[in-house]
């Protein structure tokens, strides 16, 4: 007899992609309207968090609901903010990491998913080193899957919190000049941001050396511009998003790190070329002294810490969406 979940969730599918309703696998297949609803709910949670100085549990809308966090790859902010987001809503959480679980013994992704579902998980948040892993898992489970980063594909909740942060500094995404600098090739964050920003009519410019930014990146969405010269690109930037060079994925690439730092590091001198109200962002983890100097990272234009904080209300909105909670 197959093992079944103690409380099977109703199997509702999104017919367009055949995955459980409430799943969030990428930004590409979300509409601008769906994204706006997530922002509205995040903003509501945000105001409530801000008023909640006594740190009491914010709401019980997910009281007793079980959220599993399945992390096959390193993470600090994404994992912690998903867990705190779930707990702020009253949910019960469990974190499964590759080390110290049966994944280490060779259990397949899908079997691990079945196991987590059979124990009663009602949502699975997953980070995985392979592109498409979240989609694969979602096709096999009847509970929603939230992609917390899959290989070089997408990191939808990061793009949501990034755009949410931009909207707290700028009136609209429409017409906003967003400059993304660095290792675009390996970045799921860049891919999700490009998708999201294009849906809202922002102008996206990508900047980096050919090794980390192939010319064909301009085909990721219509109207994407490529600039190789950071100084030129900074002049019109409203938002400057710096990315880490993903050394763990550099194998086979002939990147000269000293040249990279000389040409693409965001320094105080370079920042003087940008508009005074330009906002500096970084999805983290940032490597001070590599893509950004400490002075810039901690300077008055930096929204880097704020981005991390915004991850909590944004993920609260994504978790309530996954479980079909309207308010
Ligand atoms: C990034 C990731 O893991 O995709 N970080 C994040 O989740 N905020 C970016 C990176 O690893 O450089």
C-alpha cells in the first residue's frame, strides 16, 4: 500500500503547467497582476511587523500548518527568512538539509519529496543546485512547491523582494533604470529580476565582462541592454544591483579576478558618477573587496540590509498564497 499523507491536501492543479495550485516555481509564468497582489499582501504584513515591537506572534493564519524547508544548497538569508516568515504566521516548520538527512544516503529528490509529503508537509520550499528541480518536484507532489533557487534558472522570491524594495524607494517600476552588474551568467537572481522588471516596464541594463555576461543575455527579455563599461552605465542608473562572482560555478571559465575588480568593483569614486538618489542593492552573500567596497556597501545609498529584512514579509505573502489564504 502506498504511504499516504496523514491529511491529504486536495489535489488542485494549475492546468497550464500541471503543478499543485499555489506553487511558485518562477517569475516567468506569473502575471504582473499576480505579482502586484503579492506586493500588496507583503506590504500589509510589513506594516504589521513594524508595529509588532513586542515580537508576539503576528497572526495565526497558518496556525498548525506544516511548512518544510528542503535545502540542497547553502543558504543563510533565504532559509532564515522563509522560516521566520512561516513562524510569524503560526506555521510549524522543519528544515531538511542535504547533510544530516537521507539525501546523504543517496535518496532521490522525488523520493525525498514523497517522504516529506507523507509526513504531513503542506508546502515544500526548496533550494536545489539543478535548474528545473523545483518544477520536477512539483510535478510529483500534490502540495505546493516554492522555488527558493534552482541552479542557474530562477530565484523568484528574491526577485519579488528586490522589486518590493525598489518600490519602497521609487514611485514605480515603469521606466526605472535598473543596472545589474557582475556574474549575470550564473545568476538565477538576475534571471528572475530580468523577468519581473520587464513585466513592469523597467529598463534593465546588464553590465559585466563577456565571460560573465554573454552577448546573448540580451535575448532574456525584450529591451535588455548590455553595457561593458561600468562608469558609463552608472550615469543613468536609478537602481544598481551588484552580484557576487559565483566562484563555485566558474570552472572552465578563464576569469582574471584582478581585472574584474579593477573594472567592475563598485567603489566610492564610481558611485560619484551615479545619480545621488540611486539605490544600491545586492542579493547577498556579498564579498566585500570583490564586487563592492565596504564603504559603498555600508554607505547611505545602500539598501542591502533592508532587502534582507523585506524578505520576511514578502515570503509571508508567498506562503499564504501557497496555502490559499486570502487575508
Ligand atoms: C543568491 C543565490 O543563492 O541565488 N543569494 C540569495 O539567495 N540571496 C546569490 C548568490 O549565491 O550569489
